[in-house]
C-alpha cells in the first residue's frame, strides 16, 4: 500500500481519531502542499504525528470533513473486492431484517461506506454518492451491485446539497438499464416508485415501522395524512381498514401518484386528496371544525442548517398546536421531524409545548426513529436524523 498517499494529523489533533470517530476534519490535518494537491475522493492512509495509524480514509482537501474512514486496516486494498465485500455485508443484514428486497441497502457510515446511500426496490436501485470519494468509486460500486444482485436498473440521485460542499455538481442520471420505474410492497399496498422523477430516491423507507404502527391504530377511524407525499401513511391506513382517509400535500404530482396508487389497490372509494400548503390548510381545517381519529404530520426538514434551529423549533411547536386541534378526544397524533440539526429531546420538548398551547393532554405511545435498515453509527449520533412521537390526545 506504499503507493497510497499518506496524510498526517497535526500534533495534539488526533484525539477524535484515536477515539474511533470515522471523520477527520480539515483543521486536524497537516495541510502541506502535497496534501492539498491530492485529488478529491482519493483513498489515503492517515497517521498521527506520533506514528499511530488510523486506517484508510477517502480524502478531500477542499472539504471541512477532509477524511471519511473506509477501514481501520491501513493495508487493505481499496479494490473491487473491497466494495463487493462491504455491500455484501450490508445486503446480508437486510436479508435478515426483511422478507422482500425493498429496503435501504446501504446507509453510509453505519454500513462502512461513508457518503453512500443505496435504496433497493427489487431489481431497481437508487444510488446517492454524496462525497467525492463515492463519486470516484461509483463504477466499482456498480460492478459490485452487478455481481451481488444484478439490478435491472440503477439511478444516480446525486442532487443532495451536501455534494456542493464536496465540490460536486447535482445530477439525476440513469446509470444502468433502459427505464427506472418500480414498485414497493408495504402494508398490503403496492406503491409505484419513480427514482428518476420522484422526491429523494423515490420512497422513504425510514418511516416503514412508523407507517405500520399508525395503520394498526387507524382501523375504523377517519385519518388525515398531512405532508403526505405519495400517501405512504394514509394509504396503508386505508388498507388496514380506516373509514376515510384525507391526503394533504402541496404537490400535484405527489397527490396524483397517491390517488393512482389508491385506484390500483382498490382504496379510492375511501380516499380523497386535498392540495394546499399543509400548515395553512391544517389551520383552516381546524377553524372549520374538521376533526379526525388519526392525524399524521410528517413535514420535510424545517432546519437545513444550524442557523435554522430556532425557526424550526417554533415551526414544530406551531405544527403540533395546529395538528392537536384536529384530533378528536381519544384520537391519535403522529408527528415526525427529519431535521438532523434538531436533537430528539429538543423535538419532544417543542411538540409537548405545542400541545400545551392547544390545551390538550396526551400520553406518549411510542418514541421512535428510522427503521433498522437506517442503522446509526455509534460515533455519529447526528445520523439519527428521524424523530417521531405517536400520542393519544384527550
């Protein structure tokens, strides 16, 4: 491995690396001219100034997170066998977790593949390479996927804003196959997914267990699914026996997809779609006296960065207050946040504050996050981005 570039850490700046943290920050690196000249995404060996070896990292001299650890072993070749073994390990876990091949196959650092997201819809895969290293490794990742699951199609959904921090352009490209539509079977409903045209990678696997829990509570109830996207919560509630489901979203395309799914699954007689800005529409519904047995509010991230946290806290509190007003006594409120900048305790506190302002008492039935196909790296608590509360209100 002597041909692999060597990066040294500054004296006294190796504490995090020695503790096992998978990231090296640029202010921890001796950024000599040779280090600055390394092409972004190159695998490098990392050593402390004391000679302690910290494994192999993807390196980007232009990024705040300069190094992302691939392996603790500095002698491992980063070749096709490396990528195949890593993805095979992730695949083996998912095969233990789920009976059908619909899941997040790779979840970045927790699967030992920092900056890489792979979502699998049977023989269709959506890929997000969020770092220069994973962008450079994409051809090898495609070869590994071909060897392991031989997908019919692979779509690169490389449009996350974090790519900008790595100096990468945003793009959505069909990498393999002739077309890229597929389906997800969940909760007795067959959902169409479109990784080329839909949001993110086409489907939000992270809410799988939460959707099942809400559907189980929805039998015989009226349900409001706000920020519904393609109706994941509401349509599974309908399939589980909800009396009536109202889907609310501002996207005409998402609602159209949801109603087509309802028709295809024989649910459209109990499902209606309402288009509008969710917060304003919820407020109007509350003023008009609308009430539901189950209310789901699953908004997009309110905090894109740390500076947005105070505004996000106010927005979640307001959302909880408005949503609580739509729940019948004894009904269920499910509220979620995917803002990783808002800590779980902060989110729970602000939701409870919103309920207090609505003068509603509650009991918390479940405090949950993403499903097990979104594992959390123990040294990266911020990767536990999804927080959710399921509550009964009085």
